[in-house]
C-alpha cells in the first residue's frame, strides 16, 4: 500500500517541460488493447500507487488508488459479503482497477448490474498540465455539470492519469444457479431476450457452442422458484463457467486468431459471417474469431444497430476502434485539448488522430 501521487505528478511535469510523451501502465495486463503504444514514449507506471483509501461497507462505497489490483479489492469486499457487481475481467493477477476503468471493462452481469462506468462516483486525475484534480465524490448527488469521472471509462488514459477511484459496491447474492440447454444461434437470441424482460432474478445470458446459458442470482427462494418454471438443466459447475466467460478464459477465446467485439442491438439477427461466435449480454455483445477487415465488421455491426472493434490480435498499428463521425471527433479532440493540451498521454493509443 503506497501513495506515489507526488512522484507521478513530478514525472508528468518533467515530461511536459521536456516535450516527451508518456505511455500509462498499471499492471500491464491490458497492453494488448487499443493501438500499438508509441515506442518512443516513456512509461508512467501507476502499478505501485496502491491501497484502499476509504471503505464504508454500510454506505456501500469504496475508494481506492488506481494501481490497486482487482484481486485485492475483491478480497477486501468479500470479507464484508460484498462485491463489484459489474464483474470486471481479469487478464492476470496484476489487473488493476485503474486499467479496468480506463478500458471500460465489465463482465456477464453488465446488462442487469450496470457497467464500471455506472458504478463510478468520483475520480482523482492528473491532467497534462500536472494538476492533480478531483471530480465527483462518494455519492451520486455530487455529480453535476459535465460528468468527468465517467469520461474516463474507455478513454484508455488519453485524458489523464487516474490516481484514485470511488465506486459503488453491492452485497453478494445469497444464491446463484445456471440453467443450460441446447439451442441454435437464431433461436437463442429470441429466447434470451424473452427471458431478459421477465421480472426474474436473471444476471447473465450467454450462447456458445450450440448451448444457451442463463444465470439466476439473488434470494434463494426467487432463484429456486424461477428455475422450477424455466426450462434447462442445472449446470453443476455454473460459477466456473461464468468465471471463464468473465475473464475471457473459455476455450472460445483461446488461440491467436483476431478477436472482434460487436456491441449491437440485443434483438438483432447475428451478422451473416461464417466462423466461431459467442453471444453474451442476452445478445447485445457478440464476439467473433477470425481474420476480417475493420470496415466490413463495422458495416455488419451498423446493420445490427451498433459498433465493432478489434479487441485483441490482428493489426494493432491501424485503427482498431469503430470509426467516429466528424462531429464526435471534434468533441473528442476538444476534450483531449482541455485535459492534455500537449498530447502527453498515450498518444494514438485510442485512435491514430487522437
């Protein structure tokens, strides 16, 4: 547990004065995401900026330094029967909460429990001028005007160095059960969506390898009553299955083939593209493995009401995120200029033009 915010601030100021660039690194487990880091830039490492700053179990609020590992946070919360409801993926023991927010990563419960962005109450941030700023607070009512805290979700460090995060936490569910049954890809989308709108304790819905999986979590009586009414067999190793989906450790994700992520309308038909698919979030998140061009994947995602990105593998020197219209580009450039006028942080990591 250590507060190295002053050292980080000094490094930012030195880089600005010298006209140098900085690649922000925490645990280093998400280095595969985004475009290839600038090889000429220095490294600003937040991995030693760790520790719980404040934790109020009764208030369901946790404040931690950005370099704190997800493993440490989850262990701390577990002592009080609580958890991070957005189920952040871990790509190694070094995965940090700062990187999770910067990459906007959430697990199978996202449609029902919200994303990491939804759980953020406030952040502390080093901007490109070396100013250590605080945004938001520890309760929702502190958020007014521009919600800068949540702007960090998915910014991949391009707007500044996250040093501290305040989050909502939640009690662990009393019971959990997974139902599984065979179903083809077309029927599963309709089925998952019909189940998702029922007032039942569903917390995950996924299809892979010709089978649909539904997770029920909450009060034991509600879970057991719903399972008795719904079809499907109880999966004995249900927790392990969802752990594999959460951390992208399922066999579907193994291998070197490029991994594409499509965020689309949950009711849209799956894109007409041969190859292996995994459908999560009751249809709103689709994973595809295979060599494809970003332009084609964007077109398929647009037809399904969403966007596509090259999540892992493939050509990381080109664009990997869905192209943005000029109006949004203008907004993003103005935000970048406001927070990082000298373009110090993660140059080109999100887009080549940012």
